[in-house]
């Protein structure tokens, strides 16, 4: 069965709901700042996934009299909203981690946090694989940004496990907030990359040179085409647009 961007977005919402409930329980039981960071990220994932779902549904609407080029840029707007949420999440995590360093609090009941993180890794891996199938047939920037965020969640959950093991079983106090800060920095880096891609679409950035060259090579094979010039390209959501002038025999 073909995986559409809408189906991938629905799967993202369901996964975020499941992980949010699971991590909320684990954060309450362990008191871990790394787990709290993971919970905050999952809650923002839920909001971002809902926005992604709205974005891909709007982007899928056909062109109309007011939107002759379609509604594809709704995906870029959804991606930017996700970036804002990721940045807020990362800032919250960093502040909480610094507070933990100063207070010297130690996480408890590492077993619960580790078990929840392992389940979260399995669920997130399944979701990103499903999203990859959608991206194989539809280059949705909103789904791509959502997948980037969930890929960072794999690292985040692995970091939670490492932090709990180091702090509780190896008595390396301070490991939990250090991992929290590292996770926050990773999220900010991912947000920067996603924002760059979304802004490129909103600002009608040209296709990469290799893609432009491939387009010209295909066009050059058309019978009767003498030349092609003034090529202008852009991408809107999952759709590519190219405008150009051609010379034909008199």
C-alpha cells in the first residue's frame, strides 16, 4: 500500500500521543532531567505532528483561481512552525539541565526510565521507517522535517538511557544534566537545518545545480528544440516548477 504524506502525518500524531503518555509516567517515576527533556520533546512532537498533518492536507489541495501554483508552501510553513517548537523545547531542556547541575539532584528508579526509552526507540524507529516510505514517492518538506525531528529522538532516547546508567549504576553524578544539555544542542542543530530548507522554499531558492543540469539534459533531447534559456526553478512542497524560454525552428 502506498504511503502518502497524510498517512505518514497521521502515524506521527499517533506515535507522539503514545510516547507522550509513556514518558510522562517515566519522568514522574524517575525525576530524570534527561527523561523530562525527552517528555517535553514528545509533547512538542505532538503539536508539531498536528501542524504537519494540517500542512500536508492543505498542500495537497489542487490549484485554484487564487493559488495558481497550488498550496505546496503550506508544507514549508508547517516546517517552520516545527522549527519554532523544537527551539523552545531545546531552550527549556538546557535551562532545566543547568538548574539540575546547581541543585545536585539525582535521578531515581533508572529501570523505569530505561525500559520506557527502549520502547520509545522501537516506536520511533518504526515511525521513521514508515515516513521514509512516504518520502520515497513524495518529497514532502513537512514530512522530511518531521522525520528529522524523530530521528533526533532516537539519539535523545539513547542519551536518556546512557545518562541513567552512568548516574545510577556507575555513580557518575552530573551525567544526567550533561546529557540534557547535549540533547538540547542537537535539537537546535536539527532546527537550524530544517529552517534553512523551509526558508529556501518560501524564498523560491533555485534547484541544486545537478538537478538543473539534469533537467536541461532531458529537455535537450526533445525533437525540434534548438535552444533553451532563462531557466528559472523553484520547489513548493512536493512539487517542482520550472519556467524557461525555448527556440524552435521557424
